[in-house]
């Protein structure tokens, strides 16, 4: 890699102290928003994180899908944007990268002309268009192909069994902390060949990426996010050098030696790393949590699943 020492720290600058993200703006302005049916369709803003925190976003999106599936919004920090809520339209957008480019980012950020005041921007292959996107994605794909997963299957089984067999019986415990987070970080550590004793760092770095700064929150400021991401770059810089000399079949080795990624800067490597960490953490951890929560909330579905598993076991 061309730039993994922390001279690159100068390139990972935090936003100024007065910077406010679109998410922060909408958290502030969206407090106590009226029920969906009391708003004009033009006043529904799907960026309002309060709707998700309060678990009442469903009706707002139902109205958008039914009444205005290509929905216009304009806010102070991000300017104009459109939300697309019907499946066929989403599929059309996803399949037409020439028109709907990802090259300027895939999140609702500040307008292009204001980005110099928002701190350094990292990039990842999910925020690129072909052919560069395909080349970088192809670099890490082998890590999760069946052949490579067979190589680490014994370790995956060992780490999974260790978590499940350690669960208490006959007493209440925190499923998210004990199983969802712990098992996910163990699997991420396996795929990255990451030092096992530091595995919880991976979950932490994932959590801070999209956290909205607020007092008492996951992070309290953009500066805190910046400082922790600099720590992430420091940590992985050491792993880069190890895998440069002694590569394996892990994700870090593939990024270090891949033709499309080996000469990238530290900030661009950070973007790809966070993409892989967040992708693995959010999907696995939330699926395990959501599945248990759903089966507990709808016990008839748990009974249906139990019967299905029993019938499958006995060939019924």
C-alpha cells in the first residue's frame, strides 16, 4: 500500500466543531412529529431517525409507497433529495448505474460544494461504479466463497459451540450482548484473522460509523468518531505490514495483495474495511437479534418453526 503510516492522519480530518450532519438536523427537527395520517404527503421525511427509534415508521413508509413512491424532500444540511420506496423502482435504480451513479457516495450527505467543510471523506467499493467497483469487490469475494469457508469451518464451529454451550440455563441473560454481538465479532475476527482478544473493537468501529452524535449516545461528537477511526487505521496498519510479509486467506491479506487495492491510501482502505466490518456486523448481529425477538413476539410463528424442524428431522 502506498499510504498506511499515520502521515495519513492529516488526511482524516474531522469536521469543524460547528458541523451538523443531515441526520443530526432531522433528529432535532423531527422530535414529536405528527402521526403519518395527520401530515401532508409533502411533509413526510423518511430521514427522521426518531420514527425508527420509536418504532412508528411503518405508516409513513406505507403512505409514501401508496401515494408518492418517488418522493421529494429538501432539508437545510443536505439540500434536495429523493426517496424511492417501491420495489420495482428500487430495482430499476439499482440496475442503472450510468444514470444513478454511486460515485459521489451512497448516503445522504452534505452537498458536493460544501464537502470541504465536512472533514475528510473515505470511500469504499460500494460507493463506486463499474469497472472499479467490480475490480475491488472481486478482490475480497474469495474470502467468503465455499472453498475458503471450508478451510475455517473447524474454527467457526469451535467458536460458535463455545458461545452456545456457555449460555446459562434457567436464568435470564442478555441475548444481544451474550450471543448476537459476541458470536458476530468472533466470526468477523475469523474472516479478518483479527487478534481474537481485541475482537470487540470490530463491533465498536462498526457501531460508530453511522451513529448520530448526541449526549450519552454511541458517540457524542464528530471529533470522537474521528479519533476512534484514526485508532482503527493505526491498528490495521500493523496488520497490513504483517500480511504483506505473511499473507493468508483472510480479508486483510486479500486487500493488501489484491491488484485493485494494494496501492490504495489509508483512508480508502479504511472505507473498504468499514464496509466489510459494518456489512458483517449489522447483518449477522441484527438477524440473530431480530429473529429471536420476532419469534418471541409472535409465538405462533415459533410453534410453526418448531413443527417444521421436527417434521424435517423425522422426514415427515
